[in-house]
C-alpha cells in the first residue's frame, strides 16, 4: 500500500493599506503566479474579501511540512515579502493547518 501524505494547508491573512491597494494587488497577483512553481506546492489561491477589497487571504496547500518550511526561505517568498512589507496595514498572519481527520 502507498505511503500516506499529510497535506499542509497555510492560510495567510494580508491587509493592505487602502492607499496602496493597486500596488499591493499587483504584487500579490505576481507572487501567486511565481510561487506556483515551488517544489511541493499542490495548490495556491489568492482570495479577496468582498466588502473589504484591501483584505486578502492566500491558501497554499503543500505536500509536506518540509516543503512549506523551505518555501519560507525561498527567494521568491523572501523577495515578495520584502516588497509587500511597506504596503501592509498589519503584519502577515500565517496559520498552518492539517485536515482534522488526518491524525
């Protein structure tokens, strides 16, 4: 029988200062396109809240915790976070999950 894989789900809340909305959205869209090439990334979605267009979430699904942790120091992620930092209204909020029935 094949080895069981525990997927890692990372939800990141990103609040852009409203006056930086266009620049922030462009940067988020560019990152979404670039990060999809990272090893171990199964899925990546960029979400925008309906009533607060400067509030975004990313949903990343990784095939392992090791790949997720490696992504934090990947050049694409470091560059993105450095460029996004001055546009933020609050710090990044990464929340790491696994499926509740995957124990």
